[in-house]
C-alpha cells in the first residue's frame, strides 16, 4: 500500500502565508542605518566650503593684484613719457661733468622735472642716464631732499654701479622701448618699481633714457586694500564653513538619535510579530528573543 501524503493543516498554511506577508512588510518598513558619522559629514562639508571659498577668493585676488600692478606700471610709463618730452636733447647732451651741476643752465634745465616730481609725491626718483661703452652714467637727477636723511642725489656723469642688478634699466637701453620692472628690485639707492622710456633726438635716435622710480612702500600701499579685502574674505569663508559644519553636525546628530529610536521600535515590532507567529504555530518564543524585547522596551522608555 502506498502511504498517503501528509498535508499540512489548513490553519498552518494560513499562518505561513501571513508570516511571509509580515516579513515582506517589515523589510519595507525597516529604517535605514547611517554608516557615516555626523562629525565626518560636518568635516567634509566644512572642507568643501573652505576649498571653494579659498580657491575662488585667491583667483579673484590674483587677478586684482595683476590688474592693479599693471595699472601702476602703465601710469608710471605715461608720466615718464610726459617727463621725457620736456627734456631738450641738445641741452641734455651739453652736460659732461660734475661741475655742470652747479651752473644756472643745469638748474634751468632741471626745473620742469623738479616741478613734475613735486606734483606727484609718489615719485621717489626722476633721472636720466646715458651709456658710454659698457658703463652707464646719470645726467639729470631730481632727488627730493628730506630733512634728517642723507642726501642721495647723484652728480652729473656719476657711474651707476648697480646697473647689472636693474634688468628693466638694461632692457630699456637694449630695446629702445618703454619698459617697467617686472618685479621689485634693489640697488644702491633702495628698493623700487621703475619705469623707463627712451630719450630721442630730433632725428629719432636714442641718446639715453629717462627713469622714474616708485618706492616699494608706496607700491605696496596701493596694493594693500586688495590684500586686506582678501584677508577678510578668507576669514569670512572660514566662519561660514564653521557655522555650516556646526549646523550639519547638529542636524545629522539629531537625525541619528531619532533613527536609533526608530530601529529599536522596529526591533520591538519584529519581536512582537514573531511572538504572534510563534503562538499561532503553537511554539514558544525563545528566551533570548524575549529578553531582547524587554531590553528594547526599557531603552525606548528611558529615551
């Protein structure tokens, strides 16, 4: 005789189907677990804000400094070209020794340049120079006399000892074109940004150059507002990043705490459903599961 197949009781089939539907529903309701801590998220947000703020601010700062520096140099060349137009080639070429500096003719030739220098206090030195052989000599020199400081005026045909240190000066003689210092330079008279324009005679031949210096302190003072604004932008960007990071940390930390409570409640619901299924099947709930239920309930009440 072939034994009859044993069929499960109808109520057990019903319980099994209900259990499957409950498992599916609980899987959908289970809260997500956050794998990144609130502190890490806050630091990441602060880093991104600081990086974006600082890179943008530096880009603007670099362009602003370049534009302001170019404007200073162009203004220096424009003023130097006006000064060069005042110099008479024939009179300039007539001064050949230091003794000529004390003549009325020299003072008269220098007077327009002195007036121009006084009209713009930022002009530290205004002078002309010529080249003989491989050496360079000063002719005109407008040097303001400052009380209490050593007189730094040069004599007619005084050798420029530090010419090799002044690349823009040499370039002006080599090219015969207006030029300015690319970077501040230091020579025997101080540290400057300078502009040079050629001195041309009536036939258009260059016989020397006219130089105009801006003291490095005056040059930097004209760039200082941009630097101060950039510093303020950096500080503001840091504080914005700090405030945003603090807000993110507080919010995410709050959400994290709430999510932990939801997970505990979810565990309680799972255990309660498990108990119902076990009772329906006529089984006993494991002691460990009952203990977990009690601990989860106690934890939720305390929080």
